[in-house]
C-alpha cells in the first residue's frame, strides 16, 4: 500500500466560511472604498496551548482574510510575563501552521513594541488624557461607582501633566513597589459603560519576560496594547469574542485620540464557540494537567490542538468543523456530534481498512494442518470503487495512483486465529449474530467457521475455541474480523472517549444524576486526586481504556502516519510519541458512527458477564448522554443543508423539538437558511421558554426584505427582538415604522451635506490625501439616517461631494 497524503501538515484550500455578518461588513467596506484590502489578525496570548475554540477564531481570522484576497497576521499578545513562555509561543505557531494557515512575513510580538506603547502613553499624559493614580486597587474599585451610581474622582486625578510624566518615568525606572501606582486614562467617571471610567493602561510588575528579560518593570494592559498594535500593523477588521463588546469603547477612544484623521481599525465581536463534553478555560485545562488527571497538554483526550494532532485528527477535519459551526453574534455550545462527524467524514474515504483484535481469544481451526498457511488478498477499501487509469494504475480514495497490487494487502490465514472476545458467547442474547457454541460465523475474507467446543479457566472465562473451517456452501448470519496467531503483530490499543460525562461540565448539573467520581479509575496511569465538587466530579472515569491485542501484519510496511479503519473498531493510528518498532501503540482517533449512543443502548442487552460496569451505574450515566441522530434525523439534516441551512443550525433544529417545530411552521422555502439562522441564533431562548409571541409564518417575509436589500441586518435583528415581545409580524412592523433602507438620494444627500458641513477640518484633511477619513464620513451619515441609508448610495454621494 502507498502512504496516504501527509495529514500532519496543513495545506490545500480551506473550506469557505458561510456568509455572515462579518463578511457582510467586509464586503460593504471594500465596495464603499473604505478599505482596499482586508487585514485581520489572530492574536493569542502565549500563556497556554491552542484549543478547538481557538481554532474557530483562528479560522475566522485567517479564513475571512483569505476569502477576500487579504492577509492575516499572527501576533503574540505577550504583555503578562508571569504566565507566558516561549514554549507556549512556539506551540501556538506550530498549531496555526499545522492547521494550514500561513502568515507569511507577518509574525508580530507585542513585546517588540514596548517602547512605542510607552511613547503613546507619554503622549496621552502630556495631553492631559492620562494620569498616574496612587490609590489601592480596592479603593480604585470603590471609586469607580456602580452601574446605578457614577464614579468619584481619585484624589490624584488632577495631577499636572508634568507631575504625571515624572511619576510615570519613575515607574519605568523601577522606583516603586508593585501596586503602588498605575497609569489610568482620563475619560468619563459617569459613563454608563464601566469600562470607560478611567481604565488602567499600565501597571508595575517585577517579573522576567521570556523575551525582554528584566528590561521592563511596567507593562501595558490588554485594552491599551491591543488597539495600538492593531493600528500599528494596519489591521482593518479586529475580530474578537463577545466578552470584549464593552471594551470596544476604550478601543474607539484610543483610536480617536491617537490615530484620528488616518486609516484605523475597527473592532467587531462574534459569539464564542464552546464544545460539549469538554472545557476550554485555560485555567481548568492547566488544572487537569498539573493534577495528573491527564498525561499532558497533548493527551489525546484534551481539546488542545496538540492533543488532537497526537490523536490523529487531521487539520482538514478541524478546518471543516470550524467552517460548519457558523458565525453569529451569540455565544453557543456546539453539539460534539458535529465535530465527531467532521473527523469521521474526513477519514471515511481515505483510511484503509485492516483488521485488529483488541481483546483476543484464541481459535483453533481443527481441520487445517499445523504449520499450513493460506495466503489471502483483501482490498484496503472493500466498499469504495477503485478506478482504473490509462497508465494501468488505479486511483485510490486517497487520491493516490498505484499499481493494482498495491490496492490490496496480503493477509495470511493459519490454523490458529485470534478473534474478539465479545464475538463469542456461551449464552448469547436474542438477536446475537456472532459465534456461539455449535453456531457459524463468517471470517472476513476467509470463509465460514463453526464453533465445536470451548475450553475455560477456573473462573469460567473462555480461553480457547475449537472450530472447523467450512465450505462456502455453509450459511452464517454475521461477519467478524480476525488475525492469524502466527503472523499477528502484538500492539497496545488506547481507546479514547469523551473527557467528561455530561455535555456541560462547567454548568449546573443535578447532584444525583451520576455516580460519584472515583479518581482511582481515571486511567491506568493517572494518580489519584481529591474529589472535587466542581467540574472535576464530572470527569469520565472511562475516557481512556487500554487493551493489548494484535493487528494484521500488513501494517508493518505502511508509513507511520497512516490512519486506519480497524474493522468494527473505529479509526486508529500509531501514537507518534510512544509507538516504535517492536512496541506498537495504536490510539483510537474516533469511534465508528454512533458508537457512543449505541454502546449506551446496548448495555442492557449484553450478557451479564460481559458488562464492563454495573447496570445501575449505566442507567444513571445515560441520563445526560445525548442520543445520536437517527437515520431519519440524519436524512432531515441532509435535506435542510441541501436548502442552504448551515450544518450546525440543521443539527440543532432536528435535535430540538421546539425549534424544529417552529422552523417547520415557517415554511421558509427559498429563505430557509436565513430563517433557520434566526431561529437557532436569535430566537431560541424566547422560544424554549415560551415567552416568544412571534408567529413562525411571518419570518419569510422579513427574510425577503433582507435579501432584496430593503432592510439591513441590524434592522432585521432589532425588528425580530421587538416582534418576539409584541407578536406583531416583523415585516408589518418595518412597514408601519418606515424602517426600510433609505434609497432616496435627496434624503441621503441632505445628511451628507450636514455631516460635511459639521466637519470642515476633516473634509480638508481628506482632500489633502487622508482618504481613510471616508470611513468616518460614511459612519456619520449612517448615524444621521438611523442606520437606514443605502450604503451604496452613501458611498456614491460622498465620493461626488468630496472629490468634486
């Protein structure tokens, strides 16, 4: 067999992100001339390892820039020396590169620009826009006030610029203790947005930085450093998650004070994506590592990219997953089934099929002479078409073209075999289609055998099965896999499963739904830790099971990075850390489809002696296990996605009966994708609680207005929220309040004249070459028209006025 394409490095075209509110903004900005190129950045802090939640943000940053022919920078936001390291920085670079994203020459470290940040801070001080505060942290918090009450000025707020400069420079020189002074922006202590109540810009910290050593003892805060770095790099669209929505006010304030009159970035927030059955908090992931509950940051049960890479997941699968889960303005926890589907779909047509026995029991074929071996030739892809090529080669599902003999492998059949212990039963349950005493079963590719007798040990466990190889005229109900005892390669098999037993381990879960966590059973190598009352008590004690068995000899000739489908067992590959010649270790990448749910259902049907856990325990542990999609639900997902509905939205609709019924009632037709997105992302909480009064059938009319450009996305969302409360049809609300996009050039022109007349200095600056001010003028006109003006008309009229 030829080696598969190299999946250990990224490459190739990434799946395109579906159109979303961010791509709409970028399209509008390019069309209006506000920007001529899209520039984004992926700015991780090097204080931990990249995980699947970061992969979504990374794909959004790089993918949108790539989609518009722009560029994306990789930046290490390293302004906290106490938690950061070169190990983490190099790990982040390795992970981004593995995912297939290329930053070319645009790799930046915040620490390279400490001098520039410091200079900007001094500029704010000289202009009276920043001051050194000397109150304690507790007093500062008290003086900021509350949401209901305005803040109180610090007694040091009115220090003169010269006094502030002197103190700030002495902070820089290391004359003060940590916490003795901070530098704060002087903005607005009565602002409803607490972030604007004189935020801290610099703090004193005596810690050695992994790149600058002890050169600095004051470090900029994220809210100060990050906007400046965006502007310095020429970023156009600064994408961040929703928790920074209030911080945007600081971002804009800094841009207005330090970068007014020129091109400047803008911040846009998107909803974070978490994943079921795991945690993505760096602090909690670090705790799992430090307390020995997993075997490191690259433990294949972890959600880190390093762990998924070691597990054998390909970058293509991660990118496909990131593209499928959708971009919205709401935080969402993604069905883990979507990730598992992306991994399986990636491997299904490329992973060669071979046989491995993970829990072996020996079989002797009594009618085969001792020492006799029958050579068999079995296909690597028995269910896929292998196409002939004009040059005599065959095209494999992997894309490789090889001689015909390389599309199959030699599998020897000897007198003694290993089969799976669960494939034989002395007391078979109803419907059992594998081997029983006196029964028959087909060996994959080798014929039918009959079990004539068994040998057992003192405890009653089967140790040997005496069987007869029958002719092809015999009948058998089932097919099992096997390996020859003489030729099999011994191997260790690591069976990974979900790290937590409940979908939301960081959320609220009833105390009585699960048996208590037993740390002694966490894994074969994990040290015991105290039982925790928080998220740790939901750890899955069986997230790692280790067995020792055998694999067919053909794998000895394959490249080490080959991903296999072990028949009826799942997708596996050789562990890149622990596996070596003579000591094979295979880790399971993913179970076969629906294994999680099927195993839970099957527990009650297994013979008592074969159950790995007590029945009562299984009954308890299934109460929070989501059932896999049925064949009918999978078909419905396929139908919805064929109509343009995003994969993640489709799966949510078929799983959630409330949302599914609402969507069905909409009869959305050509507007299915938009109606589904509103149902899942905007209306779901109110629909589930029963508080929404919105009629489903009224949504297609609103979607039609949006598609025709008669309303904007913002108008549509605002109207939906109001209609959910009032029950009024949203399109009727648009009509009644005249909320359509304004295309009347006369009305827009009046707003343009008003904006230009109120900003003569900026008009002069624009005509003097500062064309980036077009974005300012566009924003002001949109604000003057309540956000309803047609952006295309605005751009046209502004260009005529400013360039005429």
